[in-house]
């Protein structure tokens, strides 16, 4: 099984390749079972290695030290956060067969939550607010981006105006484009004083793990995290939480009207771009985006 093709320029990765990489570079794990993880992610191919580890290989490997930057960032952030986050156990070197660095992570248990099957929505909202609050309180220096797109999800909203409008236009017939543009323009006009805090910036269901009881156990994918607009971490409001607990999440984080509007705009921007780009190649992530757009446009303005 190979990862689904989500980028025209992604490299070919399969189980045999990953097994060979592990066996040659980390022989202590060579005998462990290896199986692909069916992931809707756009950045890495993921394989489970034994019961306690996973192997992550960028779909588009780069010569820059993104994997090492990730390892350092995760280690620095972990002590400040109330739930588990990934930890990089080892970094693999490029080879002729795979031309980039790759990593072995500690496996985190749990399942991805689904908006239509939440066991404890109020408890999950409380957990998510506590995570965002803890993230905001972190006092660490940000680091230079490892590649130009790394801070896309934290960019000033005016910088994503053109791409957002383009994506809305490409979804004509699939969404109410007039309502989407009106919502986007309202968010774009919301004031922002420039105050920055640490944000994850992609708290969507695919990056969250919950227990059998429905409580938050881990947060994944810190690729685009760093300092930015506090509105960047309001994604769960429209991606996941039911309408009857959204106000509690908002109150726990003391979100003012302008930040709420900007948060709504950031969710809309990411969702229309993802749906437009992935609607034919990645149905799982396209469905996440479609759900968020529907919730956002149906919510009171």
C-alpha cells in the first residue's frame, strides 16, 4: 500500500521502502511489525512500527532541516502543554531511494474525533480550551520558518485574500459563494491590534486524538505552529464542536468579537482552499472542509 497521490510532485513511498530504511539505519527496530496508516494528511506518509512507534516520511522531501527543527520545537513545547504531543525518537538520513530526512516518532494512542459522534462534547470543549490557553501562555522565542509556506496558516489575513477569493470562486455550485464572500469580507475587515501568542494554527479533527470517553488525549502536527494571531486557534468551533457548546469554548478563552470574526475567516479560508485543492484526490480532508464551511455559513453572524 502506498500513500494516496495528493501532490503531483510527491515521491513514491511504500512499505518495502520504509522497511528497508528502518532496517539499514535503525536495526534495533528492524524486526518490529510495520504497516501503513491510512491518513488524510497532506504532508507525511505514516507507518506504524511495532506498538510504540511510527515512521513519518514527508511526501515532498526537502534538503532543508525541517525534521530537525520539528524535533527541537516539539521538545521545547511539550513541558508547557496539558496533553501529549509527538516526540521525535530518531531522524533518518536521505538515501538514493528516499532523498530526504525522515523521522521515527513515539506512537500516541487515541482516535480522531468526529463532529457527528462526540461522546462528551462539553468535556472536549473544555479540554480544547485548556490546550489553547496553555499554548497562548508559552513564553519561548519563535524560530525562523524552515520553508516559505510554513507560516501560511498564520499569515496576515490580507496576504491570503487573493487565494481565498480564488478558492471560493472554484467552489461555485458546491457552496453558496455569495454568502461565503460576504462572510470572508466581514472577517477581513475585523480589526486586529497585532498582538501575537503561540498558536497551533491547525486544530482540525485529523490533528486531534480523543480517548474512549471522548476527552482530548493528544494533539498532532505542529508543522505550522508558532507565534501568530490568537484567532488562528478557533478552528474547533466550526470543525468539531456542536453549536450548544461553542459559547462555552469562547467564554473559556475570553474571545472578543473581532477575534471571533477573524477566527471564522481563517477557518473559511483554509476550508475553501483545502476543498478546492483536494476535492478529487483526498475525500476525507475535503469532507472536513465541507463540514466546516457548512457550519460556519449556517451560524449566526
